[in-house]
C-alpha cells in the first residue's frame, strides 16, 4: 500500500461531521480561518416561549437526536443515560443506565426503545423501561436506529443494514452494501415512511429506499457523481436524512448536488450542484438546505429554481433544518436557534437555547418545538 493510500485511510477514520470541512480544508492546503459571522440584532416577530426543559446528559463528541413516539420523547447521552419524557410536562417517565457508552441517540416506536453502544451492542427496553434483549451487530454504529413495523433497523459502519425483531432481537434480514474506497465516517440518516420503508443516503452520491419487511432494495438513484483528482475531492456521500413532503423526496450530498424526485420511483425531477452534510427540509413548494459555509438557500421543489439565499450565518456551523408553518428553524454551533421566513429568507427571530452546538434538527410536534443540544439540554418551546 502506498504512503498516500495509507494516509487516506487514516483520514477516513478521522472524518466526523462538524469537523469534516475543516479537516478537508487543512488536507487540501487551505489556510483561511473560518471565522463565524457576528450576529446582527433581530427584532423577534414571534417568540419561542419555554414550556419545559431537562438535561439528559452530554452527547459530545457525537450528534444525538431525540425521537418522539406517542405522547413521549426518548433521548439519550453518550454516557449511557436513556430517558423517556412526557411530551406535555417534561417530566421523566423513566430513566435507565445502558451498560456501555452510546454512539447515537435512541430509536423507539413507543413500545420498544433501543440504544446502540460504541461497541455495536444494541440494548432494547419495553415501554416501562424494563430491559428485554440485547444483541451485538459486530460493528460500530453511528446512525440512529429506526423502530417501525415490528423491526429495528440498524445501519452499521461496515455498510450493513440489519433488521432485528423488535420483540426478541432475533435477526430477520441483512442488506449488505459495497463499501466505498473512501467515505465520511459519520451517521447516515434514515427516514422511515409509514410502516413500510426507510429512505436513506449512501456513499458515492446515491440514495435509495429499503423495505422494512425483508430489507430488499426497492430503488436506488444517483444524485451526484464523484469528481476531482484526489480521493478527498471525489467524496460525495449522501449522509444527511432525506426529506419528504407530499410525494416528493429531496436529498443532498456532500461535495455533490441537491435534487428532488418522485418518492414512488426515485426518479429525479431536477438536480443542481450543491454541497451539504446537514440535509434538507421541505415546505409544500420549496426545499431548504445550508452548505458548508452556512449559507442558507431555498429552491423551488418543482424545478430547482433558487428562490433566495441568506449568508448572515456564514461559518456559524448551522445544524439540520426544520420547516414548520411559515418559518425555517435551525440551530448553530453556539447554541442559538434561528428562524427564517420561508418566503424570502429574512431572519424573523432568534433565541439562545444554551451555549453548546445544536446539530440535530428541531422537532415540531403537538404545537411544540423540541430542541436538544450537544450538552444534553432538551427543551420544549411554544411558538407565540
């Protein structure tokens, strides 16, 4: 193996979302300092009023997402704290200590809740917090599990999708992807649709739909293709969770393209050059995303026409977006949550959740906005 290839493999093992852009700039000889833009004053046109707040424990250095099932929120910490929280009151229903450190947030359907450790152990609990099974998947896991249709879907770092029986932990199926020569060492978001399929991105600029019943690949579509001379330049993985509104799916790749297509077939309606690792959010007629510079952009869902771009948060490392009502919400690396007008991109409001990064997308449920930061603060806000 050549010295160059060895160095590329070592770099692959070190690339983590949130630091990948800086690492790539350094490796390519870039010397520009990524200084976050100073915040300008915003006269809030609406308020996000705190309803309740708890701390579930730090997720550092990972990016944990809470999950909502029924009238409860399930959240976790890197240290192994797993909690069920009442959605209305913020009171802990139960809390358990998973025997090992966790690498991703939990998955739950309200009946079975699972947590995955840094060593690839999957621990499952029933709705009272009682442990019911645990199994090893034999590989590191950085992607949040999905629990739906009686199946726990685990996406391992070795490109295996593993379907486990939600009640027993028995393996139901395995779907094996071919590993790319070089890919980002990050979680690849999975979007469950009903109780039938999950849609997710792959390395090499592709995304696809997988059946929950048997792990079969229903369709796969390239959204972008590798380009450039070095292996780093040719990285273009679809790491972020795709989004869906109506029957239109949208996805974006790192160092690649953004595009939208038909959910049933995966056929793209349009695509254009773009790069993001924080994903997309959709309204009825627009798709929103932020690139590595934290430029926030809106495109027309039907044809990809750029509607607006806001550069006010340049290099503030904004997180995953949420489109709700007439606003677009996203956090940043300093714990602020920003609200943009979906119509024209103007900043409408800002709150300070805490002082740690907010990478996970806010969740809109039951008239509340849920936000979890990397420090472990989980809070519910009411838009006023």
